[in-house]
């Protein structure tokens, strides 16, 4: 992290991108705000009311809108996409503003529109039609592209008479999660995305620790760093033959090693590779290797989680999943128990690496021994994979030690995916 923050090293192992230098929420923000969360194949419109004093989100509404294939196919169609976003937002406001109180529209006017972009993983199975999604993967690294997107969204809003809503910054959704955490607690200092797809971390750094100049008209004494920790690689990482072959056969060999060990996109694939070797060398599923077991990425992490968390006496869920995914219908209870044990090993390793990354980040901030730190975590892996979540939490407590275990707290994201855009809108409006 220190090397990445120094001017001579940026662009290496950890990108350490200066991503947000405006004030984060204080917990006193009030009003109704709107946000957009742009994802790989859709976008989510979010609306919520904040009541200040760290009160929970009120009247939280979300609407997911798919991006048409015709727009997905063209990386240069961003203007058309922005027009679509503005059109759908206008419809959304016209429908839901009726549910606002007597101050209808008063807070929305003069308001910023929060705009976050999800961390898109490098998709090993990305169809050619996903050109615009692939384009967005470069947004965290490209200031010009983010400014262009903000400008195009604002122009589209103006055309529809929504010029009272303005996008001031386009940021990674992990930063939005951090903004949500800060609204509820001043001790929120980092946010982690643990999705079925990508993974990332953002944390608060003192500007004095950053060698490059930070453009900060707001005079904030805090700067948010998007670490891009999926890129992390080290000789100390516990790589196995399965990880090595997975990386070599990926579309980005040698890159994003840490992500390939912890992200939901890859955990199921690691399990499949282990099962395939056991099928070849130990006849795990009988004399012949099931043909579908040879198909890469056929086992998805949600299915892995379902098998791992099977509590039935004879592992009936494992049997169902093996049959459904790989056409394996002759497994014994002992074989199914072995499958769950493999899922457990892979999940625990990934979760402990996440825990190590969290503890390392808090150490870099110098907070473990003398200050409380709240880490906000968002994403399907953390939310829906109970055992994985428990391993993340227990590994952090173990690494910190009993003496300081109360100083690092992991909280689930408030409002869920996309809600961070609303907290950013509130903070940006308050300080505009």
C-alpha cells in the first residue's frame, strides 16, 4: 500500500487510486435524494429519504433497468445509454414523487444525483455483445472517462427538464458503500465489495500520505483511496496447482491474482478443478469422468454455497446440485460429504485472505491498537454465503487478537447494493 501511494510506484501491484476527495457524510444530512448505480448489464435507480442524526434510510426504493443488447454491443453508445438513464429516472421520479410528503420536490431541487459504477470483473465468458460493459471496467483508472460520463448524464437530464439534478462525480460503488458507513458512524474507515463477480476495497487516507497532488476544492482533510486489491500478488499467497492452471487459462493470465483467490467468480471454478482431478485420479464419481465436470466455470459460487451449507443428513442438496449441474446422479453420501469438505477448504482460504487484507488495511491506517474501525462490507458473497461470511469475521478477530478484537468491527452495508449513491448525493448536496 505504501509503495502504491508513492509516485514512483503507482500503477504496480496495488493501484491506490485517489478516487474521492470531497467530504463524506456526517450523519446530519436530511432530505430525499436520488442515485444511479451503473452495473455491467443494467443500472439501478435508487431513492431514499435521510432524516439526519444517523437515522436509518427511510422510504428506500429501487428499480433495476436492463441495458438493451443494442447498447451493450456498442462501446461508443454511452450517450444513448445516458439518455436512457435520464428517461427512466424521469419516469421513476414522476411515479414515486407522489409518495413524498407535502414538501414534494423541494429537497430534490437543488440536489446532486449520486452516481456509482460497480466493479466489473474481467469476465472470462464475456460475450462480444458486452462491449460497453468492458469499456466501463476502465472507469476507475480514467479521470477523463468519468468526467465525460458525468457530462453526458447531465446533458441528458437537461434535455428532459431534470436540470435540478446534477452529477458532480462518478465514483466506484465501493466508495458509495463507504459513504453510507460514514453516515452512520464516524469510525467507518473502509468499505469492501465481495460480490459474486468483482471485489475491491476503498479506505480513508490522510492526504499527507499521498505523494501525488490531490485536486480538492472542498479542502477535505480525508481522501478516499480505491485500492484495486484484486491486482495484489505476492510470493506469500497460498497458490496451488489449481490456482496456477486457472490463472494460466484465464483471459488475463498473471493479473488479478488476489481476486482469483477470493472472488465469487472464481471460488466455484476452483472447486470444480479439484473435483475434476479427484474424478480422474481417485474415481470419485465412478469409473468414468462425468463429461460436464470438464466444462470451465460451470459450477457457480451460489451453487457452491448451497452445497457447502447443506445440513441435511444425507447431503440431499449436494446430490441435487451435482445432478443438476454435472449430470452426476450416482454419488454416495460419503462422496457428497467430500464435496462439502472441498467447498469448505476453498471458501475458508478465500475468506481468510479477505480477512488478512482487511487487517492489513487497518494496520496501514494505524488504528488497530488505539482506535475503533468499522469496515463496511457489501456484496452477494458476504450477504448470502453465511459460512464464508463467518470465516471472514472470525479470521479478522483471530489476526487482531483478543486484546484488540473490539477495535475492528465488520458491518454489513446499509441499504444494500446501490444505496451508496444516495448517501453520496446527500453529502455532495450539503457541501455544494
